[in-house]
């Protein structure tokens, strides 16, 4: 991963990291059609436990989402909307930045501006909650 230098880089790196998590989880768990399915697999189906290790990621299912931690300690926390799309807020972006090998602490104001500058790549699905446009 490239060095993250500012809020916009951080948001783009989070999007890339979320995509990498999605790819790794779907490769490791063939019944996973989309990342949001992890909630059902852990809760209703009990095919996987609520927390564990899949490939290079430790995961913990929580509330409406899941937290993934890579081998290097980088955290990608994501919630899922009712339609299964991945959604995230400024807090999750800050958490990601602080967990990087070279931590980056950015203000909510800078993150807000960065996310809005990345539209239409990102969509604000409700106030201060964002999704990757598909």
C-alpha cells in the first residue's frame, strides 16, 4: 500500500482495503455471495463463528456490520445497509487511519471534505454515512 498522505488518500485506501477484504472473504468462504452475507452466516446459519480468522484477516461480527483486522493490524470496520451494501461513517475512516502502519489522524472536517470530493465514486446514503457507488 502506498503511504497515506492526506484525508483523500485515506478514504481511497479505505475503499481499496474494503475491496481487498471482500475479495479475500469471498475466496475463502464460497457460500459468501457478498460481504454482507457474513452477518447471516455468523448469526442465523451459524456456518462461521461471530469472530475468527479467515485467511489473513481476523474478523468480528457486530451490530449491523463487521470489523476486519489484517495481519499488519490495519482495521477495516464496515456496516451493512438493509440492501446489503457496505456503508461507513467518518468514525470508521478515522479508525482505519489510526490503525495504519504509519498512523494518520485526520479531522472529521477533512474526512467530510475528502468524501464529498470523491462523489460520484462515493454516495452519501444518509447524513455522514457513505457507500461505494456500484
